[in-house]
C-alpha cells in the first residue's frame, strides 16, 4: 500500500483480485498457523495465542499482521484454510458462530449455521471447506447418526448461500480421524483410528482410509500399507505418515484402485538432527505434511521443518505452547473475496 495512488488501488480492484487468486492457486501453501487444541468437549474456546510462521523461502512474500493474530487469539478457533481463506468458529453460551476470514484483506463473511452445528459441541472436527481458483466456496459437515447406531454419516454441503443434504458417508466400523483430512481432486480422504476394540474376524479389524467424493456421493475404502497397520508425486497422489515409537514412516499412494502404497521414508526422530537437550526422549506433539515436500512437527519446545526429499532440517524455532496437542493450519495469503455479506472482521 505504500506506493503510488494507482498501484495502491489494485488490491481492492475486483478483476485484479480475481487474477491474483487464479495465479496463487497454482502455488503451494506459503505459511501456516499454530494453535493449541482444546479438549473435545470444551464449550468455549479460551483466549489463547496463535502463532504464524512462513515456510522456508517464503519469509518475504507471506505475512499476517499483528492485529489479525490478536483477533484470532480472542476465543477464535481456526478450523481449516483454503486458497487464502480461513474457516473459523466462535463458541459461546448463545451457540456456535462460523465464518470465513481473509487475513490478508481483513474481511469476514458469516455463515448461517444449521441445527446440527448449534447442538453439537464436537462439530469442529467434522467440518471443513474448499475454495477453488474461481473463488467458489464449498463448506461440508459430516454428522454422526448417534440415534441410529450405524456407520453412515449424514453429509451437508454449503454452496451459494444454502445448506443441502448429500449422499451419506459410509465410514466402516472404526472411528475416523476427522481432524486430519486430505483433499485431492474433489475427494476427501480420512484415516481411521487403530485402537484394538474390534475382533479379528471383523472385516474392519485393520485400520483403513475412507474416501468420499462430493460430486457423486460415493464412499470408498482404501487399505493402508501392511507395516502401517501396527499403529510419486505429491500433485498426483496422497501420502500417509505414521509416527510410532519415535519413528516417522511415510508412504505415497501409487494406485488408488488397488490401494498400492510406496514407502518413501523411514527415520528415527533422534536421527533427524534435532537440536534437543535429550534427543532420545523427544516427544512429538503433532505433525503435518505441507506441499507434499515438508514434514512440519512440534516437540515440547520447538517446531521443525524437515524435507522429505533431501532428508534434512530446513528451519526450526522455539514455540511458547505448553499444551499436549497443537493444531497446524496451512495457509497462503491471497486477495480471495467472499460474496456472502463481507464486512471488516474486527467488527464481528
């Protein structure tokens, strides 16, 4: 904005913003947020700090102002992010409010909530959204049918200002980890847990991944690699990361139809060159793969960015969180707009 009058108007020009979003859609995520995870049954999101960090090489091209981070730290929970927009929620005695924020333009668009969102304290792990290069926004919410005792989740999708019911999502007999979804070409992938609460003769005894196609509403089960049950190109596939006994193992899905995986990495945490007082006692609080190339994880004191291809630490820094679990949210700053009653987020 500190330039001539002509150029300073570009960020607010609709055509300029649209083209910037289209070009940005071809880029990878440039940064990410870190926020502590509250207990699943907590009714309010307490005032907790939010950290923002650019990825290696993106320090000069990505940023979020201090007042945005201060706003996020005031009872706001960042649920997920897509193409420069962040889906957030605010819980209070009066119910749940969800809204979309663009941290770069500091604009906010409230989203109407349906009855299942208002009556469910555990909504945040089952909700997400996707924004494409044309700035089309789709919010989805998977709803557990507790009263029917079945493996199907109702699916509601918010598009063009309306919530609509879709085909049910078949999840199998295991509990799914809705807090760590992967989106790829209009399909969402969610991994199950691996707790031993099923008998061996149960067809869902071993952990698996379920996919759901938002276009046709079809569910599909993917088997995980045999080695991963004890618990290619990133643009063309998805990856699976397991942390067990302080060992990271990473696979890439090679053939979708046959659930064929290829192992690309297996390494002990203490062999990754971490700067810890006692590498043999490292506790990893959480991890995420960004842009198909970088494994980002947090220990009790630090956050590390590890390259999956070159197998080296690219960056690290200290964090101030004392919580047992941290939430990573990938992000890239764009001028993406929301055409749903946009207003300045500071007045929300």
